[in-house]
C-alpha cells in the first residue's frame, strides 16, 4: 500500500513520465526576428568581413528584391560568385565600398543601392553646390546652392563643356556611371548629369570649362563641399498666382507632412479657375501626402497603385512547389475633405518625378482628373528595405513592386505624359520654361 501511495505522489509532483515543453510561438518569432536584426561585422577590413558584407547584400536581394523579372538576363548567383575575388582584392574600405556599390548595378533599380559608411563620405560623396541638367546633349547649371564667393561663377544658365579636362560625357561614363543605380535610361541621365555629376573626393578640386549665357568661354577650378554642408536645393513647396484665373502649386517632395497644411490653406481660400501642380523636381517621400492632395480634387474614392509583393515559403521548395507566393494589395483612398476643387488641373512632370510622386501620378491618371504635361517620369517606386553592412554602411533593396491601377507597368518604364514637351537648351538659356508655357497655352484653348 505504501508503495502505491509513493507512486501516486511522484506522479502528482513530477508528472507522468518526462513532461515535454509546449511550442513557444513568442520565442520562435523572436529567434527569427533576431536573425535579421543582429549583425556580426567587425571594424577591420578582414577577409571575413569582406565576404560577410558581400554575402549579406547578395542574400537580401535574392530573397527580397521585387523586380527580378525586369532583369531576366541577371543570374544573381553567378554575379555573386564573380564579385568574391573582386572584394577580396580590395586594399581599403573605400575600394571595398566602390565594389559593393557596383554589385547592385545590374539590378537596374533606383531604389536598390549601397550607401558607403559616413567615414567615407568625404572620399566618395563630396560635390559642388550646383544643380545641373542635360539639355540637347549639353550640361547646363540650373541652380547654385551656395552664397560663397568662391562659387559665384557657377551661375544658372552657364554651360559646362568639360570636367577635369575631359568632355562631360566621357567623364561621367568613366567616373560616375559605374556607381549609379537607375531604373530607366532617362532616370540614368537625370542622375549622371544632375545629382551626381560633380561627386568625388573632398580633397580634389573640380576643374570646369564653362560657357556663360553670353557665350564667353573660360576654365576655372572649384573646391568640392561636404555633402551635409550644402544648402537646400530649393523650397520644398510653394504656391503662387500666375494670373487671376491660374495658380501654380510646386511640390518638390512628399516627404514633409507640413505640406498638408499648405493644401488646407489653398483649398479653404477662394479657388482659382485653373490649378497647375509642378512635380518636375519631386523625388518622392510619403505617398500618403500625395494622396491627400488628390483628396482635394475629387470626393470619390480613388484607387492607389496595385502592390505586388513576394512571400517566400521555404517548405514549398521541399514539396517541389513554387517557393515565392505572389501577394497583391489593392486599396482605395477615401477622401475626407469637405472642400473639393472642381476647376481644371494640369500636372507637370519630368525624369526627376520619382517614387511617391509617381504613385500620386498613377492615381491621378486613373481618375482622369486632368492633363499631364512634360516628360516621362523616372520609373522607380516601391518600398525600400534597409539593412546594415560592415563599418556602418547601408544596403537598400526594393521589396515591393507597384503597377498602375489598370495593371500598366511603370517601374522600369516611367509614366508617360498626355502632352510631351522636350525642353531645349536655347529656351532655358533665354529664361523660358517651355513646359509651363505649353500648360498655359492649353488652358487658354
């Protein structure tokens, strides 16, 4: 009897046999989350760190990049293998990151890139404080972003013929193009001859052969500036009356939430008959800030871009199935403004119209609210995924594909205007804005 009681007590206190732990969903999720958040990079340029950085960039693209179908010629594993000896041959961090930057170039995507660590910015990202543009095959200064005396010769409408003794096209192809990721040919030109044209070492001056608007030729040397010391290129947004019936709303970024306050002030005041929206220098930002603007142009729900995403299921590979499941998001934006502008609307676009600005344009064209005038947009949008790389560098991969609501592709293509206008160098030097002139002419018709 005592033996039976002891057995029962042992079951009560110690369980029936060896109790097994239940599956812990929290611990499981935490473990896999840490795989992506924790890094093991060191601070020295060792063989291990070189390979680790390249491998991280390869793996993040392999499992997250949304646009492999747009580059069918790319064998991503073969490119990875080809870059192993290249990264191993690098002798310092600058060389290493120049190779990493080029590694992502075959993906042909403006939202997929490698950013060097801050300690290398003065060696790779210093630049002149100017904005330039390619017109009729020539590079012309469109804006000076400095008040310093040393840059006073870099006035708008001045043409740049040579840089460091080389013709601009030869220089950009040799020194700038290898490090530039782009989605379309016109996107590449905008980047080569605009944003990154004078990028290089802070310690090395830039020698330019220039031609003034009056036709005077001269050569001059200019020091580069640190990237974080440049003055803002222009106001983020502005609003002004062009005449009694037409106003111009210029939005150069959808990044700042304060732009919503500008919308409120515009549409609560007496409305103009016509509204021009200039997005020619809008590089994107938060797409919701663009949709809020459309919400002032219609009272009806309108479609946003269709979102195409990869969902990887490794067990499907084990079962012989397709490991990438296609997930499609379709959403409508519900306007909530009491005031709706019912006048005519024209949107001005160009190759610098990018990302969230293209998302805006995609919805704007879908509801046929107005006319789009200018040039084809850059052709790149999506959701960037960022991840760390050795020594403080950063990798970025586009993890979401967007198409227009009617399934029309614009990533890798751009959104075409209803009325195309190709600006000319002669008109720009004369101080004319041909795209704006065309818009005003159409309004008069």
